[in-house]
């Protein structure tokens, strides 16, 4: 694992049930620290990391040239409530969101739009993890499927 990660974020990444071959959607990636950590920890994994902030995405791209070059990490500027898969894009096995107000209850109206979009982007059995547990908690998407 890389050294430039906070203990809290490292604990969150280590708690994820990651496996080779997975497709992971990180929502609210900020400067891309968790996305890079996932890519550098698990071989044969793909992460699409999104954030509504253009500045955050710009910084994430600047900090991730090696990881992006592998083809296993991509950044996209989009708010989760506006996110949808590209035509013929494979579904994701997992979604991760850390400090995302639309998903942790701080912005419930946005969450009403975001949760169905996440459910639609995940494969059957795909899971959504957010912070606020010990260190994570799984959020059920059953009502949106």
C-alpha cells in the first residue's frame, strides 16, 4: 500500500471486499487517493472514479498518470445524480462513497435521485459501501432495483 494515504482512508480501502477482476465505481473521489490505493493494491481491477468538482478531477488526473496509463483507472467529472453508464458499458461490482452528502443523509433530495442511478449501474449482487460504519457500512439498494 502506498504511504500517501491517511490511516482512516487506508482502513476504509482495506475493509472493502475487493477481488481481482472487479469493476469499482468510486463516487466523490476528490483527489483520487482511494482510487489509486485500490489500483495499486489489487491486480486486475478497474476503477471509475467520479466527482462533481472539476478541480478535484483535474488534481486526481494530475496525481495518477501511472495508474491511468494502465487502463485500469479512469476519472470522470459528473455528479452522482447525473451519472449513467455509457451504452454497452459493463456494470460495476461495487460502489464506494466517502463523505458524499447525497448518500450519507446530508442531502436526502439528491439521494432520492442518486440511489436509483447507483442501483442501475451495479451488477446483480453489486454492493454500495459508504463511510460511517466501522469503518464502512453497506447501504441496501434493494428498494431501487
